[in-house]
């Protein structure tokens, strides 16, 4: 990949940092900007890129310019930097609305600057773009489209192409309607002074999944969600239709018109299409929650390594207890609890690797008397299977003498083990060799 220079306006924000790290990982030269110098310099130092306070200075020799600022600031930033972007460069944004920003990028930049609107359909809490949907809306030029697609797909993003107009109409439902409905439910629970925590004692899995989705939305940046409602002009009509439909349904229920209620559900299901697929996917979501809880319960008293799904931080310890909400680990006598919704169980191999990284390793020698025809290399491999805390085993010496007899030999095994609770690992190694040979030197 060519070594392009990238300028990310707003690069120290949540989404800006995701793409800053992405471009940095590709070996590109990256400079970030932002209005708060202290924040910018701190983020730049952590990621290993350059921070510049002046937007125009940052973009003037950049091959790729990315705008990732609040929606209500996007047009003003585009107007500010557009005239300074060099001919042949790529001009793109990462906002949730596409029509107006794309028009502005095309209008306020040189006609030889290529313009591609870009909308990552995910929030800044995700660790990377793998598996995430990204919609691109090319406006001008062809040189950069395949480059951008290849880059995003290389990092396993799901890339879809659209027009800015189609994007905004679709997102008015995908984001606008969804957020509006869930925020409304959240506010309703607030007005009712409803005890959400207590209600989970009576809840179905679907209710809990709904609460999770509500919490996910209302727990994020309220300014961003307000802008999605207010900056996409298509959302107003969607909200009006939603409220009209809710009032109609409310009237039908009040009048106890069961026939009409059934008709509405049937028509909705028919329009929805593949309800079986929806049932299957929701069943899988429910099953995964139950399965994870069952697995953790089965591991009580055993060592696990749990990883936070957003921060990536890992926690090692023995499971003390499990509830539907939390798992409690014992780390060398210190108890701490983690929310189940925020962690995942790492495979055993990753757990062992983390232990090696955390504690390091140490080596102990074991001299063992074996039959002369014994295969010490096979035993060296076998002992690694005997204890997961044994990292590697080497044959350091094989010794024969008249004192041992023609039918015996002395083998020195150098055993590398995780440097944690070493005495217990040594004891297991001794027990292994005693079972094999009956004699240690």
C-alpha cells in the first residue's frame, strides 16, 4: 500500500481515534486536529501520530482528508478546509447524515478533489471495524473508491455503496425511528418511576434484550443522538407516521377492537417478510446468554481469563460465584466482580498465553533414572500435556554409566514453567516422573 498522508479533522474523538489507529496500522502518515490542544496532544502521543491545531495547515499537503466532528459542525469545517485540499486528494467525512455534507464537500473543494461520503454504522465503543457495516456514498471521482473499499474490507468491514439521498432516507428509519422509539420507552419508564432492576425478576428474555438495547442507546452521547433526529430532514416524516400509528393502535386497544388489532399484527408480519429468520436470530441471542451463564456456572472453582469486550482489558482468576448479572473472580485472595454483559471468556490457549505474559517463566531441572530403551523425547512432550503451566521441556543431558547399569540411563529434563505457584507445578512434575520411572536423582 502506498504511503499516503492522512489528515483527520477531529481525530482525537471516539470515531476519529478508531480511524486514526486504522490508518496508522496501515503504515500511513497520520496527522490529527481538534480544538482542544491538550486532548489532541495526549491522543496523538498515545497513538503515535502528529497533532496540529490548525485545520488548514493539517490538510494542505494531505492525500486523504477525513472530517469526523459533530454533525452540526460538519458543514462549517468543510467550508473552512475544502479550499486548502490539494488536487487529486480524497475528501471524506464520517457523519451520520450524508446529503448535505457530500454537497458541501463537492462545492467547497477543487473539482479535481475526489469526494466520498462515509458512514460507519457503529459507535466508538467498538474496538475496531471488523464485522461492522460502513456505507460509502461516492460523489466525485473514481481513483480512490477501490482503494478505500479494499482498505475497509481488508480489515473485515462490511462495505455497502449508496447515494447520499438513498442513505439519508434509509437511515431515517434505521437510526431515526429506532432511536426515537427506544428513547421514548426509556423516558416512559422514567416517568413511571419504574423499578427496572426489580422488574428483571419477572422478565422474559425478550424483555431483557429490549432493556439492553434501550440502555445501549440512552447510555451514549445524547448530543449525537439529538443531531441524528434533527439534522436528517427525512426523520421528521418518519416520526410523524410512527406517532400517528401509535395513536391508532392505542385507540384500537381502548375500544377493545380485537379483530382490528389482529389485522394490524398480521399485516405488519406480512410486510416484515422473514419473521422466521427474526425468530431464529433472537432465539440465538437468547440462547447465547443462557449458554454463557451455564458455562460460567460449570467453571466455578476453576481458573478463567475474562476479557472486557470494549477496553480489551483481561482479568485472570478463579470463579467464586456467578449471578445473571455478575461473575466474581478470586485473584490471589482478592475478590472482584465483573458485569457479564461486558466480558467474554477467552479460550484456554489465550488464557495460558496471558499467564505467561503476566507472570513470566522460570526453569527447573529434573534428573530422572529411566530404562535405557525409554524415549525421553516422548516423555518431554507428554509432561507438557500433564500440566498446562508447563511451557516447554528440553532434554539437557542423557548420562549412562556402569554404576547405573546397562539397562538404565539418567536423563536431565529442563522444564520451563509459568512463574506462578511454582512449588505446586514442581510437585506435579515430580509426581509425573515418579509414576514413569519410580526414581528421581
